[in-house]
C-alpha cells in the first residue's frame, strides 16, 4: 500500500482521500482553511444567541449525481439529505405550477404535469417537447455541441423567447451556474439527458437537512480507513525534481509521500507547481450569490421553489418558513452591487411572489457572493480541461475544473477525485475502479 498526500480539502480532495483510504492506502489531507468542504461547506455568523450556522450557499444534488451520493454513503451522511419529487414554479403574482413524475415510464414521466404547467402556452410547450425529443436523438451523436452555446442550439430548434427564459434558462442556469449564451450545448444536453430524462427518479432534488460542514466531520472518517487531516496547512510549493514530486512544503515544513493528489483551484496549481506548465488561459469562474433572510414570521409554505422572470432563481425554506435562503446562479449582475441593495432587491422580489412576505419584518440578513463558484462552462473548454494524470509520474490532479465528464459542479468534483484515486491505484500497481457510471 502507498502513502498519499492530498492537497486541498474540498470535495475533489476529500472524495479522492475517501476512495484511496477505503482501498487501504494511507492518506494525509492538507487543507489551508480551518474547515473541510471547500466551497460546499458551512460556517457560523453572529455571536452568542444570535449565532447561526449557514451554508455558504444552498447546495443541492439530484439522484443522477451517483458519485456524489456514493461519496456521501462512504461518510455515512446520505440519510441526511431530503429528496423532493416536485419542482414548484412560482410566477410574479403568486401563481404556481408543479412539475413532477407521473405514471408514464421515463423518459415520458413528466408528460402529464408538463402539459398542465400554467406559465407556458400550449404552443410553447409543444416547442419545448420538440426540442427535448431532439436532445434524445442528438445526445452523444452531434460532434459540435462543445463548440456552440446552448442558446445557439435553442435558437436552432426555434424555441420561443418566453420558453427559453421561463423553462430552459430557469433549469439550466440553476444547474450549471452560467448563462445560456455562455454555456456549451454539451453541458445543457447532459443536464436534461441524465437529470430529467434518465430515469423516473433521477430528477429528484436533494437538499441537505444539516449544515454542509457537518458532513465532513473527522468522526465520519473513522470507518473509511487511514486518513489524517492537517488543517490550516496551506501548501506553498510542490517540489518537482527529475520528473517526480520529492516533497510538498507547508508552513515551512517539507512533507513526503509516495504519490500526491493536487486538488487545488486551477489558479493555485499554477502558483505552487509552475513546473507543470499547466495551460489555464481562458479558464474563468462563474459566480453564485446566496442571500439569507430571517423574518419575524413564516413567509413561505413549501420546502423549495423556483421563481420566474426575476433575479432570484430559487428559494429554500429554513426554520419553518421564518428564514429563507435565496440563490442566484451566474450572478454577474450582483457582484458590484452593495450588500444593502442586494437585500433590498431580494425583499422586493420576494413580495412579488409570496403574499406572506409583504407584511413580514426582516430581522437580519446575510449575503454571500461566491465570485469563484464554478468554472464557467463556456464552449471550447471541455477539451482543454486537464485529465488527472500529469507529466510528473507521481502527481495527479483533481478538481471540478479538470476533465471529469461533467460540468464543474459537486458531482464533477467528486468524479474528478475518484478519477485521480484510480490513477494513483494504477500507478501503485493495484488498479481499482472507484468511478460509478452515469445512470444513462
């Protein structure tokens, strides 16, 4: 068995560590911050009686995220996720529509509820159905989907503007965290083919019932295998000599292992391991903004909903409706907006959707702008994302920005961690498969 150092305690690094330790290898995880989970974690705000533990942004998954679910099963936290089988769409003014699986088998399981949606006209629904049929026939057959945007493809399919805005954009921007005119069509296809058309329950949305930070507690790792964590240990340099990593330097100390998994953001890899000559020109981030609001009374009566035609895209019920978490993916327009203006915008929009919010008193608010939330899924990037193997024979890459076969979301991060673990296992001479195949 090998000794492995994993650099970075986000989802990619943690999933790689879990796979390797589960296979009997000795793993040490170096994390710069005082907590694990990277961008998918939680932290405390306020003090004393006013203290609240919040996720940096509401993270969700779907049942088609089979590797993320496998990682959570390894940690024994998969029972702390509630899955919802209904997507609730709310229009300004409060009218609601529900999309849910019906009696027909996949991929026709949404047909009944889709035809009953109130926010699209019959002609718009028929146009959407034609495009979904085209996705089924063109998926993995067209060779240009990474070179064109999803918006280009939707226009090619003659999708009405309101259907693009209310249906396609509402689903895809939330799933991929980038605008349709900046998203490769290949990624849009993947969301629909695997998430909405894959099986009768693959679309179901999972929401953690506890703060995300609780998922990665040190006690969760005892049953996995030999994993040691060093927090507050930023890696300053990966020492590469003669085509191999000799050591990593953290806080002035040199640490050695047989193999190394670097699970840092792409801009950090170039800093700590310039000898890799990693080409990340053109790699850009897409932002996500989370808005946390606490009221003096309940303002929402459903667990979650998506809000149409406004800045806010999704709302999640917290504390029996007295608190809500709002999510704006691809939140470019909010980055330079002052915090007070973001909160005012959120309250103004909430009052358009939820009658209960109009008389409620805001008790406190918190805004989290994740400027570097995910790698932008723009066209032409897939072939440029690096694989887990590098030219240094004992150094491997993981991270949602590497070529995992998925966009840079949580499933993509875990897939990258498993792929890096497979590369290590092969280098050790004990090949293992950790990556689970997609459901479709």
